[in-house]
C-alpha cells in the first residue's frame, strides 16, 4: 500500500472565506472587505462579513475536524487581523485568536499548516500601492516575522503565498477578485515580481524567527497538462506543455515557480514577453530564491494535450461532448493528481504536497437531516487513486489537503458554491458532516485502504 505511514491527511480553508468577524476585536479591513462593498462585484452582494463565523466557532470546528480524523488542517492568517494597518502596531486580540486556534488544533492531535497570505491584503497597504509598491516585500517580511515569533514555537509547517496566479491574474488583471484592478500585463508582472520578493522575505523571517525548525513551502496553482495518450511522444508533449510559458497571461506553472525555485524567470517567457517582463534589480531573484522544503500545489484539473507536428511540439485535445464537470463547470480530471506531482517533482526536485483539491457540488440537507454527496466521494476517490499511483511510481508526495474542510465564501461567487466536507447552513451557521466526511474519515483511518473498497 503506497501511502507512506506518515502521510498527511488534511483539509484546508482560508481566513476570509470562513472566519467572519470582519471588524471584530480591532481587525483592520482587507481588500476583500472593500471588494464586497463594491456594488455588483460579488454574486448577489454576498460578503465574508460573517461567513462561517469560524472566528467565534473555531472550537466546534476543530471538534468536527477531529471527528473526521484529520491529521492536519491548512489554515491561513488574516494579515489585517494581526496588523490592522498592515505594518506597525500589532492587534494583540487578533494574534491571540490564532494562538487559541493553534492550541485547540494541537490539543485535538491535528497539525496546523499555516498559510501567510491567502488574499486578504490589508486595505491600508493597498492605498499605498499594494503589491505594485516595491516596499511590499518588506511589509510582508515584517508581518511574517511577527507571526514567526508568536506561533513559531508550535507551528512547524508553513506556506507563504496561496496562488499568485490568482491574486495577481484575477486581482490585478481581469479584476474579478480583490482588489479588482485591470492593469496592463507589464504592471501585473511587476506586482507579481514584488509578491515573489515578499515570498523570499517571509521565508527568511520564518527561518530566523520560528523556534521549531520550520518546514516551508508555498501553494501556487498547478497549471498542468497531461498526455492524452499512452505513448512516450504524448508524455513528452505534456511535459513540454506543462513547463511552457509563452502565452501572455499568468495561467502557467513556471513563471512564478522558476523564480522561486530556480532564481530565474523562464527563458521562453522572457523572450515572448520582451519589455513587459519586470526589470529585476540586483538581488531580486536571489531574494525570491530561498530554499524550500516542499512544493505545495493546488490542483483541481488539468488539460489533455498530444504530440503535434508544430513549432511547440504539442496541441490541446478537445474533450468529448458531455465530459464530466463539477457545478463550477470545471472538468473532472483525476489524472491531474498523477501528472501534476510528477511533472512538478521532475522540474523542481522537491517533495510535493497537494495543498488543495476538491469540487463544488449542489449539496442540500435531505429531509432526514443527512447530506448525501456521492459526487464528492467519487471525485475524491478517483483523484486519490491517481495520487496513489504517483506515489507508487516513486514521486515523493507527503500530503493531501481536501478543499475544503467546510462550505465557505467562494470569492466573487459568494456562497453559491459548496466545496466542504462539512455542510454549513448560512442562516443558522449549523454544521453537518456530509457523507463525504464520514467516507474521508474511513480513508484516513486506513491510510488509504478504503479507496480500494466499494463505497
Ligand atoms: C484557491 C482558492 C480557494 C478556492 C478554491 C475553490 O486557492 O483557489 O484559494 O480559496 O476557494 O480553490 O475555487
């Protein structure tokens, strides 16, 4: 049975999506608090003001996590809850919340995996230019140092940024996410450049300030291509396509990852994007390029490609009509959890942790009070079986975090989508363990054995 004995079986969530308490106990506003007050930007005017009210109900939530048997929980910290102005004066009650949460998790035998930035950027710093300001690297470093000093005696596993492709591309390009900017490509790349320097500063701060020797990674989107056929030519085509970075957008694997893991931007992108690429000053790339302990990656799907007789050497394959999709419309592609970790490990050499994977499903509480979500069970089973294949083929995969531990605020989509193992009734904030949570509990208890048993 290939899952290693110490495999991490987790679930994930993010501060703005579940906490609520948007102005509780001295918290400052984030760009998401701003965006949610911007008319017409969020589905039906929803906001994360209360969300799952996890800020007040974290004890109940940790108890539910324990019931599922999670060995780890991936949370993110709200930067403006800790530093209302983003820098300067620390909001002690905000920091104390994370203290209590970490203690509660450890008391339940659940290892906290902490993400420093999952998109709730302090509004005060946005007004000073946000990621477009080169000083943002120092701001983020200051925040990371405060967190390391406070939580670093108990937290061992850290991630810096969640999905730079999204908070830059959607936040500063398409404007669909906060802060809602539609900047020219060159400005998006500049913001991303500073965010990667911020990543570097944060890694340094964690290594300097954390008492427990930290294990540090990050959590970008895995933009993955997989071979549409079995032979070597298609495999090589998929590898090339996964590593390619020439199209003028941020939906690629290598632009940010090469910077962080190799200390250079990919040559094909620099050639294709020319003057639009940021002019790195002396030391910028070295700062981004800090040693990491694992490559965390969020993988939901992937795109099939095949070998082709063209300049690129590959082309996308159209999916068949009626191809399975989730409520979000995202294709169900279990192969992504095989090829994603494999191609990432081949390029960057680090052990891989799947920091997010899951689906949006139209779950309801049935008349008898149960939440039956066979689609989530089937989806997760298919994906995890492919992850197991990757491990079987020698790819070091150390953990898997289901997105999400509970239904939550899905950004511009508001509460339309339910990704949770735990159902949340937003009228009452009542929680119900879905059938998938009970099934996942069995998977965890047997270290993956249940994946091979009929559901
Ligand atoms: C992400 C997002 C999550 C989303 C999830 C589903 O990291 O993409 O961080 O916050 O809720 O991916 O879209």
